[in-house]
């Protein structure tokens, strides 16, 4: 199940591990204890094994729907887990929320989801759960994890709920039912900051070397096909971003990893492991250094032959990252690497992100000018270069406009078409 070529995503909001069943049987036991004036019997204290519920019910429903499924405890790496959690709550197409045990964190995240998304939010609970007053009247799918037939019915109900939600415009959020004009989701990202939906190429010929082209490519990098080399703008420590970070590094790491074909769980962190092996005992490289690795699964999915990891930013304690002094060296060394490595693997095309502008905080216009200047300088000084096509990623309108203006005003370039 995909949209615009992208696999749909599902975020799971639920407790982790084993939790005591404080509702259902336990509430009845408390009431009976008060009536009988006797201690609560130990027998009702049965833990709910949420990891098994996740594996045997939720993941199976996601598999049937062909969705990529993530739970908070599956997000690994340094940084704030809350940032990743909020991003998934906002971005993911579907949320499955288990309200069993009436966990406060679960209801907190559910409230955020209902505010940010008109649909599709699936509520599930273990049989016997007493739903709070505020969500009574809304559909909640029940399950009995001890009964295989019941679990199978739950899986089918979840699948049908999601499929119906995708086809129907009606909201399943109580927030949007009562505030139908609310635009919280659309207001999070300004239009010029949103990812362009289509992958389009804007190409220019180098007048003095017409076999060489420079250009811009729009849209999500995951939809970019047939470019031999992707450049990953990295820090001097060569530590790739986490899978779900909104960065080129995180995207490349995720897309290149070997994954379970049914659950999309990472089985081998292919590119990051190769990069770490090359680094060995070194903890950092010089600014502008470029390290080549294989492309992992990106070769099969996108036709990418190699990833060039360019040390474009450096960390500052408590201040984040800043671009290295000579950003242009990353471009020159990447192109040199194509000429050095290209014969054996037939490298002819390369795609650069806007190096130094994301976590590095550099100017879009300055970075684009440097990309164009260094690229043209390299091909001019190396007339026998193997490089035939040099692309600059323009995922959002703001970068596309700046790139078109700079390329259009650069002497020695002619727009194709």
C-alpha cells in the first residue's frame, strides 16, 4: 500500500513489555473487594504482554496492509526520542493506539494525534477495558490475545478500518468532528518548506563541453532513480543520522539498509556499518574529506552504485553544527573520486544535496553558488573527466527557485528545452 510511490507508514502508540491489567478484571476485583471487605485476590493481577500483542496482532495487520510500522522503542540512536515521536505522530499515515491499562502516556500521544490528523487513528483495547468517558461512543476494536480466532478477527477489523479510512473523507478524530475548520496539520510547515511531490529534472548544458550537464532534481530523494552516486553531507565524525531524522544522511541510511520484506524492520545497517568499518579507530576526519561506500539496497531499488560521505559540517559543543570553512572542497573531492573510482564501476552521474545548509545552518543561495562554481571549475580544469551529469537536490520550492535563478544567471550554461 503506497501513495505517490511512497510506502504508507503506521505509528504504534501503546505500552511496552508486560503491564498489570489494572482495568477490566482488576477494576471488578477492586469493586468486589470493597463490597466484601476482603483483600484483593492475587489471581486477577494478570499482566498484559504488549510486545506479543504488537507482534501477533498489530504487525500482522500492518503486513497485510503493506505498511511500514514503527513503535517508539524501535527508534534507536542519539537525540531526543520525543522529537521522533512527535514527528511520527504528525507524519505517519496511520496510528494504531492501544488504550488498554489506560496508560497516561498513551492518552497524551492520542490527544496529539487527534489534533494533528483528521484520520486515520485506530483505537484498540483488550477485552474488559473500561474506556474513559471522553472517548466513549467512538469505535474501539477489542482483542483477546489469548484466543487465536479473536486475534485474527482483530487483525481483519484493523485492516478494514484502515482501508475504509483511506477511501472515505470522513474524519475519525473527535477534535475535527467538533472543529471541522481546524487546519492544524496544514499549518505546521509553510508551503515553501514542503517537499515537492514530483521528481522533475531541470538540466543545463556546459557550453564549452556539451557532453556535460548540470541540473536540479526536485522531490523526495527516495524517488530519484538512475543517478550513479549520491553524496551524503556528513559530519567530521562520519556518524550517520538516525533512520527517521529529516536529513539526507538518515534517508540514505534507511533506504540502503537490508530490511525484512514484510515488516520493513532493519536486518542489517548496511551503509553505516561499512562506513564505520572504514573509519576503524578514527573518531573524525578532516573537513572536506570524502569517503566512498557501497549503496546497499539502493543499488537494487534506485540504481545507485556508490555513496560518497562528505565531511561538510563540524560539531560544536552545546551549539550544534556549522559548515566547514571550505564547503567547496567536498564538491571537488567528490568529482575527483568519480574519476578515480569510476572506471571499474562506470560512474558518470552524481547528485549533491545542498551541503552545509540543514543542520549546518548555511545559506541556501551561498551553498548553491558554491556547488555550481566548484562543479564548473572542476569540469573546465579536467576536460577528460568521466563525469557527465551533475545534479543538485532541490526537494523544496525555496531551493528550486534559488537554484534556477543561479543556474540561469551563470555564464557558460544553456538550459535544455
